[in-house]
């Protein structure tokens, strides 16, 4: 009992002891005061908050050894132990900044990112979906940022003086072997996948991570949406078809389905078509996505899609001066499953498998050609998060590809085929030397069973923060890519094509304003060359080509100056020359225009609950070869101009949310000429006749009504 | 004798812990009052700091964590810079997540979650609107499922509807009945304790009054 009284008494006396206090000041590493820092003793409610000058006074009520803690958002917690008998007079504390994704320097050389994760991204997923000139196509949207050349008759991305095949697309880290609908010559194609399937998109115009290979110029990395949270259903009626989508959710899983049927019959009647369709083009596109959360942090993503694309026309073969029946039937299956999880706090594991199957049937009069591409991609990646300053990742991937083409002519059958097993490994480290300086270095090695050679490509990039809102970054890398199927099928003993990139970038970003300037130099070697087009002789194909490409790009985006308005301006200058294919000399290739300017203007009008977008694009003349003149690629087309617009009206209809969307391209109705086709024989005056290559549909408007249930 | 001694110790310890509980409640009440008087970033930060200190000691109670996050969400509404706002909201989210581990079935935490998302939207309304509005609605549905009489869930729903364009099924007329319903729920609402969330009645009354005025003007 006496013991208890003693305790009680000592408790009372301790609270009678005169209050002590600890005074101090909280500063950051740059000696600027930290306002609002939480200053307290460990295990106690008591504490205080630093004032506008960073000063604080903390009352100390208990005796003995105490542990002082100071915390503030964006800084590491500061700890300091002292004894109540010897409280320091004036404590000056410098808090160390946490290396934070938002503030630390980010390597931006050659990269455009879209998504809503970070504010620092250049474009949002919505921007990609709503850019007028893109007409709902991912590649079209990326055509409005610097680094791309407008090639109207292709619809694919041509990056920095490179060919379209030099850009590869990945979904959740896995290769999409056939990202575009199969194409007939001079009829522009588009991407198979809607931007609405993705929450993040990265467009690299060069110098990209060692994780990606087999692309000479550029990669597009798409990240599909995660676990869906809400049941949704939508129905779209379009002037070109109809679509349906459904999302079903459970606690840990979700399933989404989309289905679209596109038929341009109505459009061809309304707007006419430069092509002689036997039956109107039809397209079926369906996707199925399944997401399942595993444990605390694991996520399984499964994606499957099927597309059917049919065209049937009378083809006016200008070079041979004949009329032919031309039918394309393209069927594509693409499926992948990926898994991401944290093994523990340090290790993150990602793995996935993709399957791609594409069969194209092309009938040209008596000739029937059937091309099958079969690909499997398997990939594992481990990331060691270490600490905020140093992370590294390593991975291994295997890509198996089988190509088979049978050409059936009335007299004979030709079968061309090959198979390739590609093994790739990569290692890359991210070293955040300080919040101002970051370095990324790594390498990738590849072995191809077909090429029979292993190759190594180093990658290096870095960034340095030059001010509160500005930074400089650079990137370097070497890249390899196997020759295209059309050449490997004839000669499987070709070598890889090669390129190397040097990129220097300056970026200024303040709130919603962003300015970027980038210069680059790219060199090519071992580009594929051939003696005559479509040669069936293996010895006609070589790796004797080479080339170079350099340029300057500017980007300005401003979402602040005008209310509810956001606009961006992109300018690209490119100077590229190459000797490849059957070029007799090194010259600027036919797809490369020196100057490309694009203006995108978006405005939300709340009073009308409508959203408007206008785009203007201009490209300088492109070279083409005129056989009537001496020299090679000596002629130039006219300038390309395009004004497109779209409007989206959010409304309520049939007791549900509705969106009405109108897209109009080439508002002025201009005829843009992309180049010329020449007759293969001279006419009676000794001249090769020519025909302009133009868009088959000069101008069109698409109206969409979407109802959400 | 030994028995008496042990009992005394038992009594003393329980008295002592009662006393500790009292300190906890007192400190919480004090901090809640301070928060209710807050209006600037610095005030909210001071409140958040006070709640954060309590949360670190009382790691098995959701209320201090709730108020820490709530202070940060209120603070975020005063910040104009998007990156700064996101950082503060990240901190708020951390505390909501921690609180949900302590009390997974607490309706108020879902309400708070729904209250956080509109602030995320303000950083990039066009890009984030759809996604976060969906998430906010989902959180509200869960809050109502866990406690159909939580008046704050109805109040937030009313504000969401009011701020949505009329063309999309929102607008003031649609919001008024919801404000009325929220107010009715507030009349019958009795918090579990003095430190449980109990905000919203006044703002609901105010919002309803304003809405009625505005409709009368038209």
C-alpha cells in the first residue's frame, strides 16, 4: 500500500515540476523555413506546429530521455534524442526532402506520357481520346505531338524520319504484334485498340528503356485500365455502325466487354468515296477484359480481342493500267495475361504472356494470297525497389514468331515461311543521385535464332533540374530490329537493322503551362536494300543501307491562360536521308516532310455542357520520284493542310446519361496530295502518266450517340 | 492481504487507464473544436498535426485517423497548386487507408473517402472527373450500405448532384429533395460518442436555404 502511495505521490509531483520548453527552427536543405511541420515527442499527444518562419516552441512535461520527432509532408521524419536535464538552447533542424515522384527530376528526353496518375504528364488519357484530328485513334493523337511526320495515306506513325515499322506497340509490357488493321496500298489504316481501354500511354520518340527492343525508332507502351469499380453498360449508335459495352464488378474482380460493328455503307453514299467498292467495308471489333485482385497488392489482368476487317473493291491498278478485283479479309486474335505483385517491400514481380494470331487473305483477280502470323511473347520482370534513390530491374523475354504465306496462282503455288525464336534479357538501374539529378543506365542483349547472332545494346539517360520548374535531360541508346517479314520470308539470312539515338531536351513546366524543346541525332546502319521490288531471289536482298536523321522539336501547352481552354502547339523539324530499299542514292525518303506543325485547341463550355476541339495540321512538301525527270526523288508534293473538329455534348436522354459526339475531318474539303503513282509504261508521247495519291474519303463526318445505363 | 493488494493494484490500474482515456477524449475534443474554428491552410495543418500525434499513439482507434485525414482534405480545398493538392491528398489517403484497417466496416470512413475525391478532381477536372466521380459514388454507396442513416452520405450525394450539369441529370432542383432527406437524417442522428464525426448539419441547412433562395429567384 505504501508503495502505491509512493507512486501516486511521485505522479503528482512530476506534474508539479516547472514546465520546460524546447525552442527551435525547422528549415529545409536550402535554408528556407518549413511551415506547418509537426513537432512532437515520440509516444505523446503533445506537440506543436512550426510557424510561418519555421520557428517552434515545444513544452516538455516529462522527465528523462525524450525523443523529438519532426515530420512534414514531402520530408523525411527527423528524430533527435535528448535528456530533459540538458535541453538544447536553440535547435536548428534541417529536414531532408523525400525524393518524391512529383518534385524530383524526371527523365523526359524523347518521352510523351499520357494518363491521369501524375499531373506532370504531358497529355491525359482523355486528351488522347478527344483530339479532333485523331478521330479516336491513339496513333492519330500521338501524331499531334512533336516527333512525328504526317503521312496521310498510311495512318501509321512515322517517327523522326523513321519508317512506320520502326515503331512498336506494347500492352502491359507485352508486344502487340499487329497493332494496326491490315491495309491495302494507299488506304490509311488505324490502330485496332480504342484509347478508352487504357489508363496510361507512353510514347517514346527515342532513347527508351532497355526493357524494350526490336524497334529502331520508337515505342508506344499502353497500360490497360485496372480493376473496374462500377457496373456500367453503354450502347453507341454511330453513323458508321453500332457498339455495345458492359462492365460487371465484384469485390475483387471485374469483367469488361466491348463490341463494335462498323459499316461504311451510309458514309460512302453520303460523302462519296474515291474507291470503287464492290461491297462496303465492314469491321467487327470485340474485346474482353478480366481483372482480379490477388492478396494485398497483386493484380491479374487478362485481355482478349478479336477483329475482322473486310474490304472488297474494283482496284484501278494505275501502274499496270488494269482493273482488278481486290478482296482483303483480315482476322486477328490478340490475347494476353499479365500479373503484377509485390513479393515483399523490396521486390516487385511482373510476368505475362501474349498470344497473337493474324491471318490476312488477299485476293487479286486470280491470285489468292494467305498470310499467317503467329506470335507468342513470354516475359518476366523483377524490380528491386531498394530505396527511393536507387532502383533496378531485370527481365527476360522470349518471343516466338512463325510466318507462313501461301500464294496461289492458277499455274502454281508458292509457299514462303520462316520461324524465329528471339530471346531478350535486360537490366536497368534508376539512380536518383539527388532530387536534382537522376541517371538511368542499362543494357539489353538479344539473340535471334533466325539471325543466329547475339547483340548488345546499351541505354543511358539522365536529367538535371536547372530550376524550380525547368530541367535538362538527355538520352542515348543503340537499337536493333530484324528486317521486315516481306524480306525475311525470301531471305532468312539477313542481318538486323541498326540505329543509335542521341537526344537532348529542355523542359519548363509551371502549373498547367509546359514548354519543351528537343534536339536529336539518329544514325542508321545495315538497313535493308534490294535490287528490285518483290524479288523472289534471296540474293536480291542485302543489309547495305544506311541513313541519318536529325531535327529540332518544340512543344508548348497552356491550360491556364484562357478559361476552360487548353491548347498545344507542336512543331517538328526533321532532316533525314537514307539509302534503303531500292534507292540508288542516299536521299530524303518519300514519307519524310521537313516541317510539321500541329495546333490542338480544346474548350469546355459548361453552359452548353459541351466540349469542343479544333485541330490544325500543316506539313511541308514530301519528296517523290518522277520517272519523267532525271535524278531520283527530285520532285516535291504540295503542302498538307488539315482542319478537323469535334464536339461532344453531355446530356440526359431516355432517363439516362447520354453523350452526343460529332467528328468532322478536313473541314475545308481540301484535296491533300501525298504523292503520285506512275504508270509503269510510257504513253504514246513517251511520258509516264501519273495519278495523285489522295485520301479515298476526302472529308467525312461521324456522328455518335452513346447512352450509358 | 496479498489479494487485497492485487485488487488495489487492479483498481488503480483501471483508474489510471480511465484517467488516460479521459486525457484522450479531452485532447480529441479540444482538437475537434480547434478544427471547427479552422479556415486557413496553416490552421488546418495545425489541426492535422494534432490529430496525427494522437493517431500515432492510439493506433487502435479510427477516430483520430479519421480527423487527421479530414483535416488534410479540408486543407486541400484551400490549395490551388495541383501538385501540392495531390501531395496533401496522398497523406489524407494514407490515413484513411490506415483507419480502414482498424475499422473496415466504418461508414464514416467511406463518407470521408467520397469527400476526398472531389478535391482530386479539381486538379484536372476534364481528365479526372469521370474516374473519380465514379469512385466517389461507389464509396457513398458503401457508406450507405454500412449505415443507411449516415446523414453525411446523403449530404455529400446532394452536393454531387447539385454540381453536376443539369444535362447529365444534376442541378439544383434534383439536389433539393436530397438535402431535405439529409437534414431529416441529421435530426435523428446521434453520434456514438462525443468524438465521433458529427459535422454537416449546419452546412446542409445552409445549402438547402441557398438552393431554395436560388430556385425562388428563378
